[in-house]
């Protein structure tokens, strides 16, 4: 050790003298319970900081996702709709002197309406039990023509999805 003391510079000797003059601080009421409590509090603070960092990262990612969402797509669908054109002579203004012309009912499938009217008039018991129970009837369509129509039972109508 003598050899090492001979190699010291004046600055090192001054530092050695200052460090040699220091005394350790006195312990002020530090017990093992206080030390362990302080360690537990520090550990919980570190855990809290981790969850706060994860929540902040998710908030930033969600904000970036909302800002960077793609523009909505516009999809054009072309549909051809066929309608009957009105004839020039059919459209008339109605006044007190002119007779009122009632519109002709459109020809179509009125099986549901007939079924509904039959249930309202005679009750559910009036419906046939099966399709083969009765033969098709001839019905006036309102256009002066008669046609053969099979009226489905309520169960058949419901299972067909409303198509008769």
C-alpha cells in the first residue's frame, strides 16, 4: 500500500483526506417494517406505470386508427325497372260534371288476400286441411276473364315464405 500512496497526485491526496473525514449518517427510526412497506409501495407504483403506459399506447393506436380510416366506398348498382307507361287519353282531370272513372284492378296473384278474407269471414277452421282436399276453383279476376286458382292452406302459405 505504501507504493500506492507514493503515486498519488495532490488532488488525489485532497480527495482521500475529504473522504476520510466523512462519517456515516445516523439511522433515524428506520425499522424493517418501514423498509418493507416502502418497497411494496414502490413496486405497486411501477405496476401502475406499466398499465398507464399500455393504456396510453392503446389510446394512441385507436386515435391513429380513427384518423387513418379509409374513405367510404361508393358502389353504384344499375337496375332496370320496367313499368307500364300511362296512355295520354287515360289521365283525365275530374270535375263535378265529368263522371269518375274507377281504376281497373291490376291482374295478379291475390291468393293471400282471398285467404285473409276467408279467415276473417269464416275463421281459421274454414281453411282446408290439405292441398288435395279440394279441386281448384274458377275465379273472376275483375277483367272479365275467369281462371283456375288453387288457394293454399295457411300452413302452406307460411312455409312458402308468402309466395302462393
